[in-house]
C-alpha cells in the first residue's frame, strides 16, 4: 500500500499550473488541470529537465529545457507514446493534496 504524503494545499496550485514537490526524497511534478491533480516524475527522460517548471497546456506539460511534451494524466509523450514518465497516485484530503510513490517507481 503506497504511503500518501501531503505536499501542498489545493489553493497553492491554481488550475493550469504546476510545481515541483518532494515525496519521500524524490522530486515529483504536480499539476492542477481544471481542478484535478496529477503527479509525474519531475525528471524529463530526455536530459533531466524539471517538468514541474514546464508550461502546462490542458493535460500536456512542455519541458522547459528542450520542449519535450508529456501528458500528465498518462505519462506518455503525445509525439511518441513509447517514451513515458512515471505517474504517481494523487488524492485530496480536505484541502490537502497528497501524493504517493508507486511501488514500481523508477
Ligand atoms: S530535458 Fe526535457 S526536453 Fe530536454
């Protein structure tokens, strides 16, 4: 059973934005898409760019380094779905946003 960690309040991450948070020593990119929260590995698989600092357009974040894009709901690159980032479960408790690392997180 993954352990959920409080990383922010819902008000701290307005719709259409994201940020980088720490979950058990791992940097995770957390996004608010129209009131739904999604979390993925912060480290871009291209060259390590910080996805939590990328521009969010709908469900797609663009890496601030070289522009690779990832769907924050599925972790897949729209241009090449064989390239992915790991997704993390997110839950809301009251106004607290909580994220857990999945057991297979790499
Ligand atoms: S490091 Fe993300 S696109 Fe290059």
